[in-house]
């Protein structure tokens, strides 16, 4: 089931990797390992205004060939990112949101949600926005939500 959510501007701070679909598992897996096996997750929790949950934020850097992936937390606008981290600002928009159980294949979920569920509901991904994310309200390997900026589909 898909929900529509209006959300104002917010900020996510974390560590990022540039990758491709072919290298996604290796690159993003290494980012997660570095984040959770090292101290970056603990450092993220000390940042001003950090909220519960974890964000996996994606944006395309070269058409649909290369993309960035940032793992982090929601923070206050004025937060100073720690060494090697960056802050992404997400402008206000309308989001299509779907929830999934732990263990759901995330690539299959993204493909189904982005290319089938959103269009079937009469919406289209707002590709000009170019920021999409996974939100993990608890454990980063538990239940998750996918958030995609949307506009009404052209008829």
C-alpha cells in the first residue's frame, strides 16, 4: 500500500559512496559495514537534532548509470558535518511512501514501487527532484520505508 506524504524541508547528514547498479552490493555493503562496524553510527547520533531511524539517501550523478548513496540521520539545518561526512538538504515536496518488512529484497522493492506501484496509483516519480530514500525507523536491517518524490501523472 502506498501513502502520499507532504513533507517540508529537512536535512540528512552521513557518509556517502558513488556507485553503479553493477557495484551497488559491494559499495553500499562496504559503506554499511564501515558505518555500523566502526564508530560513524555513534558519531551520527551525537549530531544536533538527530532523529530516530536511519536514512539511505540516493541521487543520480550520471543519468541512471551512476548514483550517490548516503547513509546517515536526519539533523538540524545548521549542523556541522563530521570529517568525511556531508549534509544533503531535501526541499519540500510530496512523497509516495511504501512500507516493507525486514527481509524484503530492497532492489525488488525499489523496482516494483518506482516502476509499477507509483504509476498504477496515477503518479509519476519527480525525477527533477533527484533525491530518493530508504528510511529504517529502527534497526537498519529491519522494517523499512521507500520514499519517492512524486507529481501527478500526465494523462
